[in-house]
C-alpha cells in the first residue's frame, strides 16, 4: 500500500523515533500531523520537512490528557480530511530498582506509556470504525517481551501496550472493522529515553550499554514505513528490532 498521500499522525514526534519516522514518511509523500509537548522542536521538524517539499503540520499535545488527543485527531481531519495511520510513539523510561521507590516516576510512566496509548485509541477508534479502515502502530520495547532488573515499571507499561494491541487486532477482526495493527519492540536505540533516568547507578549502566550497542532511530522508522506499505488486507502485528551485536 503506497505511503504517498496517507495521513499519518505521530505522537512523541519531537525527537528520536518519532522525528526519524516523520522525516522518512515525508520523503515518501505522507501528509504528517506531528504531536509532542515541545513546540520549538515540532516547529523545527516541520520546517525541515517543508524545506524538502514535504507536507506536515504540528499540534502541541500532552498525550496524558484525553482532550489533547481528541483535539489532535480533530486537527488532522480539519487539515487533511482524514486519518489513515496513528503512530502512538510517545513514551518515557526513567528506570530504577523497585527498592528506590520512585513513585512519582512510576506514575509518569503509567500516565504516558499506558494512558497515553489508551487516550490515543479512544480518540481515533470511532473514526477508524466509521470508515472501516485505519492503522494503529505503537512503540513498545524489548522490555515488553522480557523482564530486566531496574525496568519493572517501564516493562509493565510496555507489556500492557503489547496486550492492548493484540486485543485490538483480534477485536477488529471479529467486528469486521479492518483496523490494522503493528507493535514495535525496539532494543537499544539512540534516543532521549535515557535523559529521564534519575537513579545514578541505573543511568550509568544504561548509558554504557547504549554507548556500546545503540543504533539509529532511522532503523525503527524503516519498520514503520514497511508496516504501512503492506497491502490493506495484510497486517504485520509485531516487529522486534535492535543492534546485530546486542548479546541479550
């Protein structure tokens, strides 16, 4: 299925995987609606896309707020007349041992990584159901496939995303709404995720790990493009991606 002229909404679009995906899809002719909390970053990315004759707009969005998610979908429809793909990419990873009891950070991960996905689904599903088509893509993590010390709460949120997306796939098939799904499980990807880690020991270990093995978010962007390009009757539900040299 050609990407050209598809309307793609991306959350967490101000850096990392979201930014790389926006740049790639713009090159392939998608019409992009970019969402994040940092206005200056979004402005800069949209400007870069337009300099290369791409088509993109942005809306400052806090995915933890239901109204912001609805406003985002409404804005996409007002701007381009439709939504074909929603890439729920926003997420944070302030890892720490459970014994550190960083409860505020636990709440932040739950609010962004789980509720942010649910809020996005609540905003777009009525549209996708009505038009009997649509594609939901999410960024989970390898921590949504296996457990890691220091990543209990982060991993729990990413396991939740995995379950939500699998049930969405099954229910859409049962209901005949033709909603495609794809969940991506990245390993060590060079993004801003590590910037939120406040536990010093965890931060040092993760930084060393990502310095040794981290790969560009462009590789995840390629997977998003591949998922979108499949025929309408084909859904590829899961992608695990990481460095070839990663030994775990």
